[in-house]
């Protein structure tokens, strides 16, 4: 049983759906980037940068170091 609205409905092709998904994803990241730049204070960014450069974590730990 189909209705008139089912007959007139067109499905969107896969490339169009993927393109729309990609555009929406790009827009979401762009909005997040812009909001973060506007909302996160510069002092916070400086503290993050200082913290990340002062104490780098060792890349490889020995079994003995992990057991301690």
C-alpha cells in the first residue's frame, strides 16, 4: 500500500548525502574553532602551552618502571 506522498518522494543519492555530511561536519568544526577562540582566555592557552612544554612524558618505559 503506497500513498501519493510515497510516490512523489525522491531519495537523495549517496554522493549528495556524503557531501552534505562532510559540509555539516566541516561547519561544526569551524563553529567549534571560532567559539573556542572567542571563549577560551589567552591566559588559559598560555598555561596549557607552558604545561605541555615543561614536562614531556617519556616515550618508552621499561617493565621495571611500569611495575613501580
